[in-house]
C-alpha cells in the first residue's frame, strides 16, 4: 500500500469517527435555553393544573405546592420528581428539557388511582 493510500484510509477513518461522535453527541431535541415555570397546587385528589404545556426544547421548572390536607408528591416518568411534600409545604422540581409528552403522578397510597395524574404536553414537537 502506498503512503498516499494509507493516508487517505486514515483520513476516511478519522472522518467516520468524527461523524459517529457528532451523532452520539447530538441531543434528540435542541434546547431553546428558555425556562417554562409553572406552579402546581393540589385540590382534593387533583393537581391544579393537571395539564402543563411546554414549548419543545424548553426547560420545565415546577413549583409543587401542597395546598391539600394530606401528604403528596409529584413524580414524572422522565425521572424527575419531588420528595414527599407535607400540607402547606412546597418543593421545586427541575423537570429538565421537555422534548415529548411526560406523565406525572402521586406515588402516595392510591392517590394516582384517585386522580392524581398530570400530563406535560410538548407543544410544537
Ligand atoms: Cu397524593
């Protein structure tokens, strides 16, 4: 193999490696850098609001205020969530960059079955 052929082979390998790493590093959603802040409260066995609209790529920060009269939490299926929040207490949940629909619910007792569910809708996806 000539030096030139070896050089071009190495170049092709480097190019394909670059391509691979570029693909791996590219996030599935482009973060907008903007933050959507929402306060969620509790009424009976419901989150208020129980639907949150977030522009695709925005970071979502939820202030979860337990305005109910028993302990609740709010966990999301993207891995974010609060600890147990007592009545009159609040916790800020950093829910990350939203790229698709996310479901949320209360893990205490049978609260989810009683209606403590919430949906984060990614708008413009
Ligand atoms: Cu609850």
